[in-house]
C-alpha cells in the first residue's frame, strides 16, 4: 500500500466515524507507527481537509450536510442529464450502487458536485472501454445524494421525478 492510498483510507475512516478516531487505532489498522499517522494527518491537512486533533482522536470538521439514497433508472444517453440535474440544484452525487442478483451489492464513489466534474466523468466513460455500472442491472441503480439541506434534497428528488428517472 502506498502512502497516498493509506492517507485516502485514513481520511475515509475519519470522515465516516461519528466519534474521534485515535492515532493508535489508525496506526494499528495500517500497521505503521503513530508518528507515521501524525505525518499523514499533516499531509491530509495540507491538501485542504480541516482535521481537528482532540484528546480522544481525530475528527473532520465538515459543514453539516443532508444525504438521501435515491433509486433511479435511465438510459446511457441520459446519464449526463441526471448528473446535471443534481449538481445544478446544489447536490453532490456521492456514489453509484447496484444490487446484482449474483454479485450482490456493488458500489463506486463518484463525488460529482459540479458540471465540470460531471463532464469529466462523462468523458472518462466515452474514452474508456467500460460502460456505466447501471448497465449490469437493466439501468436500475442507486445514488447517495448529499446537499446542504433536506429542502435541497427535496428539490433534487422532485427534478429527478419530473424527468422520469426516479423510481418510487
């Protein structure tokens, strides 16, 4: 595992934890010294994340956000329209998930929160030899959508409903 991969993992652990995460716990998880964790935290902070050190561990100072999982269905040609509908209303498409009858739950992080990121994602799909994950489940898939408020999520959900993408 590279240092970059370890730092990504550390950030995800801290981000997902509802309580402070101790340096000792992180060191044990990655089989490194606590000093390596301290250095990793410094690098994560330098990359723009506001990690706070407390006497009980590390926490990520993030603005409160609302999240909702939405089930949707659309064609490949409508992926960009779906992404733009979410980001234009102030949302972030955190991930894409499918529930396959053979393979089970499959999830990939997207973190698309702007038209530019949506366009880059679409370009990656167009240039690649892969197709969207939704294609393995007859276009049915789920997204975790985050936004600044439940009101914003309501507007996003309504827009997806109007476009015929939302599965009730």
